[in-house]
């Protein structure tokens, strides 16, 4: 049998517990904006932070109208083809085989405009088109259905990645010279796409029988006359005063093979600098690339790195770097030898 005072204390305690619980429920329910804001903040970090680029999804092979596509994490991806469009937002794209997400430079072969795009999903589901561009990417490129384009995979800095993840455009790229655009258009197939990275032999492109790679080197000399002239002067020995002549742009342009000879010269000496031109998963592709720039191949794990050098001074390395980039390896960079 409970005493009256004891029953009263028990009732009072239960009443207080119910009141506290009710107050807590009201407090939580009366602040939905705070809860939503916190959820949105977490979603924003997840969507736009660096972790949004991971994990990278490759996926299984699949077919479109009988043609098989095998997704792969290929860093030297470089192809020409045609663009179509998709309803996605931001400056994004769909692609059949590149990792999701990944980043590419897309160049219009009609006006030379070049932009950076984030690849976010598979597509386009047609064999006639190489890439599907969002409305934002389409506007930046001034593209229409079927515009001829070049797609090249890159590894942009985090500031550019962050802009693209948030739906904004990355900083403008320099327009590709129309003279180079004309050379790229020679590789375009009637439909579908063609690779520029495999370095397979192609038909001669000029009266001297030069290949596509040689034509690109000639074009680089013609479009960057002053830079090439400085490069030649920096790496060649200084002639006697009696033999010195004021070099002209015509002389440099007519002796396009000469930069290859001068860039290979430091390779016979020891130096502190080398140029990292590209990395391949295939030894054969690396050997072909090294041959085009008079370089050499070094293995590193499962990759084969194409390099030139070594160079004794940073000035020599920078001069050779300009020629390597002019040959089509725009991601090339100077690194310490060893």
C-alpha cells in the first residue's frame, strides 16, 4: 500500500517528464528551417567538394547498335568527331568510355573555341556522335547539332574542377589557331570518331610527304615564330662573330626538323632537367610517341613515361618544352631529372 505523499511525488515526477518531452518535441518541430539548412550544407559539400570526384566509375562494356564500347581510365585520350546535345545542367557532357567523372577540353573545329567540360554520364547513345554537351557547354562553344569537335582528356587544377562541379564555367582557354583546326579536320571521319592518340600512320598531308605529326610541327613553327626562334638560339652553340646573321622567320619555318636535332642534343649530356611529355599504359604507343619527339621511354609501374632530355639549364628545358607542346603534347612539363 502506497502512502499519499509517495503517490503525489510519483504523479509529479511523471508530469514533469511528459512536459519536458513535449517541450523538446515542440523545439525540434518549430525549427525546420535550421534542419533543412544543415542538410543543404552537407549536400553542398558532397556535391561540390573535391570528394565529389571520387570514387571514379568505369563500368562494364556495352553495345550500341552492335558496336561494343569498353569504358577505360585512359589518360592520353584524344579524338575528333561530332557533338550532339543533352538536357543536363551546368557545363557538362556525356561520353561513352571515359571515367565518370572526368574532365576534357572540347574544341570546336568550326571556330577554334576551346572549353573545359566535366563528363558526368554515359552517352550519347548513338554511334554517329562522339560526345553529348549540356546546354551550358553548347552555348560556350557556340556549337550546333553535328558540330565537328576535338575531345582531349585533361587534369585541370582544383579551382577549375570546383567551378565545373558547381555548374559554372572554367576560365576561358585560348582559342585554337584556325591553321591547326584545318589540320585536325583532316582526321575527321565521315561519321563517328577517330583517335589522335594512337599515332597510327596516316597518308601524307603535304607536297614533301610529311605525316600528320610532321604537319603539326610545321604548323607550330609557323604560328609561334618568335618562340621557336628563341628556342633555337638558346640551345644551339653561338657561332663565330663573322658567321653571325640575323635569323629570319622564313629560315626557322623552312628548317622545321632543326628543333628536333637541337632538342636531342642535351640528351647526350648530363643535366638536372627533363621534360615529361606523356604517359601510356601501352609500351608500343609510348615508343611511337617518343619517336615523334626524339625522346625516350621510362617504365614506372604499369605506365610508360615519354620524356626528352636531360637538359643542363632550365632555359634549355623551357625552350625544348615549347617544341614538345607544339608537337601536340600540351600537358608536357619540366621536371627534375632522376
